[in-house]
C-alpha cells in the first residue's frame, strides 16, 4: 500500500511541475511528545521519503490556537485535548478523509470521517512504593476516596493530579469523571483536604513520584506512566478496577491544509496497519486497530483489564466540555469543592495554584 | 383479305367462317391462343377477330403482346362479357373495335367491312365505298369512275364521311375538318351536307343525319 | 379488407405505459417531496428535543441567565449522522449567554422566534444548516426576562433519510407497476375470453350457416354480436332473394327456350322448306329475345350484388349521354328509328355515379323506346339543368302508356300492360334500381307529342365536390 501511494504521489508530482516534490513539506502541529512519537515519525519518513515532515510538538492549548491561524494553517492537527479538537472540527476546520483506511476505522474512534482517534490511552493511578508501607494502595476510585479521607494527614501534600485549569486533558478527564458519578465531587473535596498538588502534565507528576515528593498520583496518562514504571521500579501503575477512562489522541487534516496530499498520506499512515503496528510495538501509545500485534494494543489492554475500560466517547457530547459557561461553572464548582473540607484551616498552596484558572474559553 | 378468327365456340366459329368467306376473305379459325399466337408470328393477316374468353388465357394478353411487337393489324374484340371495363381496357390496349355477344351477323359484317377499309387505306391510302372512291394522295374523288369535281370543303367532307363509311361520323369531327377549331354556326355544316347529298343523288349512296350526333354515309339499299 | 393494426395487448400496454409514466412522474415528485417532509419532520423533532434539553438547563443566578449545556442535547443535535452542531442561548438583549459558533442570529429571526418557535434554513460557511429557535419564559427570583434558545445542525442526515425514503417509494412504485402490468395481462386474458369464445364459434360455423349467434357476451360486446347477427340476417335475406331471383330468371329463360325447342322440333318433323324457313325466322327472333333477356338478368344480378367500394366517380353527364346515344344509334336495332340528341348545354355537367350503371340505365331506356314504339318514331335524348338537379330525359313520339300502367312500370317482369311487343319487362326495373343507387329520382310522364317521356333527376355535385 505505501509503495502504491508513493507511486501515486510521484504521478501527481509529475502533473504539477511547479510543485517540487522532493522538498514537499508537511506541517504537523501536535500535542504529542516528540520522543514518544519518534519511532512513528521515523517510520513515516521512511515510507514517504519525499515528504519533508515538519513535526511541531506543542501543548494542547498552543496546538488549538494554531488551528485558527489563517496566515499559515497547519496540514495536520494532533491533540489529546479531545473536546477542543472536536470543537474545531465542528467549526468546519477539518476536511474529510476519503480512503480505505478511514472507511475501515471503527465508528467509535472517528467523527464525520474528519477526525480520528488513532491511539487508545488508559487513564491510571500511580503510586510510590512508600505508600504501600503505610496503607493498602487503592484499586478503585472508592478506595482512593476512603484512603484520602482516612489518612488525610499522612497523605497531606503527597497526592498529585492534573490541574483542570492548566491542562485541557486534565479538565476533560475530570469532566468525564463527574459525568459518571456525583461522588466524584467528594473525591475532589478529599483531594482538596489533603492539599493535593495540581500539575500541568503527566511527566511532572511522574517526576514528583520518582523524586519522592508525591506518593500517589491520580488520572495519569497510562501510556507514559507504564513506560516510566519500567525504568523506575519505585513507581507502580494501577489501572482502576471499577472503571478506567480511556483517552484518544485525535488527528485531523486542516481544511486549508497547504499540502493536502501529504496530509492525507500522513493520516492514512497513522490509521494504516503499518502506523498502528509501530504505535503498538515501538511507542508506549496503544494502537486502536485490532489487527496489529504488539505489547501496546487496545485489544491486549482489554484482555488485561477486562471490560472496565470507558473510552471517552468521540462524539458531539464532548462539545459541551468547551462550552464557556459550562466550563466556568465546572471550574467554579471544582474550586468550591476543592476547598470545602479545607475551609476551617485553609492550606497555603492551593488557592494560589487555582488563581491561575482562566475563566475565558481556552482558544 | 386474310382474316384470323380466334374463337372456341364451334357454332360461332362456323357462323363467322360462313358469313365472312363469301365477302371474298380467307378465314382461318383457331380455338386456342397458343396456336393463334404462332400463326400471328409467322403470317400476315388483314384483320383479327379475337374472343376474350378462351380456355388458355385472357385474350387481352395476346392483344397486348401483338401491339408490343409493333404489329398494327386491326383487331375486333368479340366477347360475351359486356362489362364496360373490359371494353375500355381492350380499346386502351389497342383494339380497333368491340362487339358484344350476342351480335347480329349484319352488324358484324358492317364492322368487319369498315375495319378492312381502314386496313386497306393504311396499305394504299385509297378509300372506296360503293361506287365512290377517294385517293387521299392526289385528292381525287370518283363516282362510277367519273372524277367528281368538288370544291375543297366538299372534298374534305366526303373524305371525312368515307373514313367512317358505314358508321356515324361525329358531327364535331366533320366541323373540325371543314372549319378548323374556330366558332361556326350550327347550320354551316348542314349547308355542305345538303350540297353533297345533291351530288350523290342516284348514286346508290346517301348521307343520313343523326340529330346531334353526326352523319353516316350509307348505301341506299341498307 | 382487414388490416391488422397492432394488438390489443400492445395497445393496452402502451396506454398503461403512458398513463403510468405520466402518473409516475407526478407520484415520484410527490414521493420525493413527502420524503423530504418526512425527513424534515423527523430531524426537526430532534432539533426541538435538543432545544428543550438545553432549556431545562437554563437557570438564573443573580439576575443573569446561566446555562450548563447538557452533553445529551449536543448528542441529540448531532444525530447518528454526526452532523455538525450549533447552539446559542441568547438573553433578552440578544447577547450570547452561551454558544459555540459565530453564526449570527438575525434580529428578524429573533423577533419571529419571540412569538413562536421557528425553523429555518441558513447557509453558514458554504454549508446548509437547519436552525430552530424558540423563546423560553423563565422564572427567576430577580427577573423574568425571556431567553432564546437556538440550535441547528447540518443536513447530511436529512438528505440521506430523504434519499432512503425516496428509494423506498421508488421501489414500491416499481413493484406496483410490475404487479399492475401482470394483473393487467391476466385481466385482459379474462376480459378477452368472450371474444375468443365468439371467434371460435364463428370459426366453427358452416359457410351456409346464417342462423343467429348462440353465445354469451358481456354488455360491451352486445352491439358487435348484434351487428354480426343482423349481418347474418341480411346475408340470409340476400341469399334468399338471390335464390328467388335465380328461380324467377330460370323460369323466364325456360319459357323462350321451350318455344325454341317446340318450334325446331316441329320444323324437323316437317318436309316443307317453307315451314323450315318459318320456323327459322321464329327461332332467330326468339334467340335474340332470349339473349337480351339473359343480358338483362345479368345486369339485374350485378345491380343487386353488393356495391363495389368507391366505384363511383365524377362523370360528365353530357359526354355520357352523347356516347351512349352514339353507340345505340349505330346499332342494327335502331336503324328503323330516328335517334338523336336535343341540343345540349355548352359546358360539362357533372354528377357522381358509376359509368357502367348509367350507360346501362340509358341503354335500357333507349332499348325500351325502340321496342315499344313503331318504326320511324323519333327518340330524343336531352339534358335540362335545374337549380338543384340535372335532368336527363328520353322521350319518344310513340303511343305512350295509360296512367294506371305507369305506376307499375318498374316491377320486374312487367311489360307495361302490353303483351304484343317483345321484352321481358326487366328493363324498367333495372332502370329503377340504378336510379335509386344514384339517389336520383325518376319521373315517367306522357310527352307533349303523345309518347312517353322518362325524366331522371340527378343531384348536382356541389361546387366543393366539383373542385
């Protein structure tokens, strides 16, 4: 398939003489660690030597801002901030991908054949070996709540999770948590009571765990955490036993992509057997396709964890998460709940941390 | 004169033979078209009497063949079918006259004589009726071998009557002959007729008037 | 002449096809629009539901409307066709409380939505959107200002539902047409069964069988069956008349033939040449009469026979009269009479007719005149032009006939009350027949000079027909 695509690409190049194919660039704006994605990008460049890949690793918010850049729009947009990606697609910033790969992609991992979730990433808890010396490490969300309530003093300042205001991913995860149960807010209050540290990304949380600053982390990206745990034996990863959220990295071709041919080639690669094989075998990201083999496949994860995986649905309901007033209301409640139990003796760190919460929509 | 009779009814055939031979003719009778066709191809006849209803085919076919060959031998059609369509078709095909059965021998003889006269005229350009003769080449008419000294119009009139002698000459034909196609008074022709009548008095010939139809030069005895 | 022109089946099929096609176009157009309406209704109700779900979430805090957009509302809006979605909650001043696209809600729309919910189509960024707006009266502690909720989505689902519904309608229609066609064929077989039955019955009939039909036919075929019956009746009558006529004719011919036989028999028994001669004279005369009778019978039969189609033509009556008179004047039989033409009009006079029959007609009249007048009589033919009709007449200066006899003159085999002259009396009957065939009128009267005058009045050809 790649060879045929190259042939087609060559053919198109011959048709358009002014377009020098050899230096045909492809701009990918991605909220995806370059080192994590490196094997994938290498494999693509190998398969399409004539496409000069320009991979720009940015934060989710930066990526989102680049989409609306009318001067130099990117070709492909990749982000794990699912609601924002969804909103951009709804705003007609994506173009439809008509290819066998796109058609064969599972319904639950795509929307309008315009945006595709190409990775499958479980959300996990992680704890430091130290924790198990004092308490039973939590296996479920309820365990976590009990732990935080019963060992409030022991765990004070030792717990970490995403900041909903500074991380689109974190915000999305909490929104999704809140959708499943109202007891989530008790968990937030309990986290607030233990002066939980709010981080902007999973890497910071993992670093804190390894350094011993944190004993327990909640809502980490499983892909990163599992790789980390392999090289850091003091960190243990726990896939929640009651339910485990699953996040997807979403990619779409920009409506005004300057290099649509290359962009289509890139997306087809991501969705194709080869790209998915690289994702499953050479990156910590889990592949979506069920027909590839490797340590990191959705199927293997399901086999391990059972049916308790709850992928964040890739549909219009995500759009509600980026609604400004809903977001404001959510953030307001988060703040209220976070401070509820610590009100009598307000902690020092948190209010200052939450003062960063930006009220406006994140675009 | 040599006459060819094509007739399959033996009674009629014999009557024709007996009636026409005494007039100085040689009569040959055939009862089939095939024989008659051969006879016509091999020999000369002055008149053909043709019966249309013969067992071996339609007489009209034979007539058509004859005329196609350019043979102008006069043909008198005899038939029991007196349908006008047959008659018209026969005349169209080049028959010279038509007689429906049953017919009286007298009528037959008259028709035959007229046809033979015409046939003769075709041969030597000479007309003869009773004691009267007319030579069309020289324009000389004789009565009892005496040259008749006639003015031009009377001569034309005589020729016209003699051409149809024994039968009626249409009045229009005579008028055209004498006066051309111009308008002419109703009595103009009558004037010349009465002059000619006077000249023929005592010749055994007379001119009979058919009101509105024409005139006939006939022998007094008939 | 039977000309086969298509089949009933193909004729019906063509009609069916034509009507079905015309009807089909209408039906399919209707089906398309109703599919569109159905899809519209189905999806509009989703817009309505989404708007209601959002309305449920509107609350008032400190005199300001706040809304926490429910995810469910957006999922309802997106439908399973994954439409792109739009929503906006506007306060009483038209300010956006919450919303997701910069799709402008025109003041005019807001005004209309304030009285009742509205649906409308709008193009946004080159795509057609279906929008729904409704006003929500809300009760709060401080204010009761209404808010407007607007929702919308793209129209992929509507289009594909319309397509699906339309396809179903088309499929149903095609199946219906095919079924109707098959049923039509079956119905035709059933409906045409009486026709087949009649055909078989007619085919089985003997040529001589003129009995009325004995069959069951549907009402529509009654007329045809009755026509057939009446045709059989007429044929039967015609045949009976022909038989009667043939019998009469045979009788008529037998009489003179019997005379011939006895005369010749007597002559053969005799030794006297005078007796032979006398007999031969009688035989000759009788033969002549018999052949005339035969030809008249033939004419009569021909006249009674069915009229040949379109045998009539435009005929110049003057030429015909001239020709016939000329023909007769030359005949032997006419030599003792003075046959002639009165002076004729200068221009041709046209009538419609059959030339042979008209010649026969005039010939018979001339023949009659020759036979029933003494030698030397004057017979004159002429033409008089009247306003409406053209009169052909023939008159003689013979003895004439009495008025009583005149009324019976044209019955066959009647001889005008005279037994003295020869003739069968068929002549005037033939004349009468031909006159009726030409829609002409015949008048027989006494001539001024004492003889008989027969006048025939023919309808003129109209100017148009002459042209």
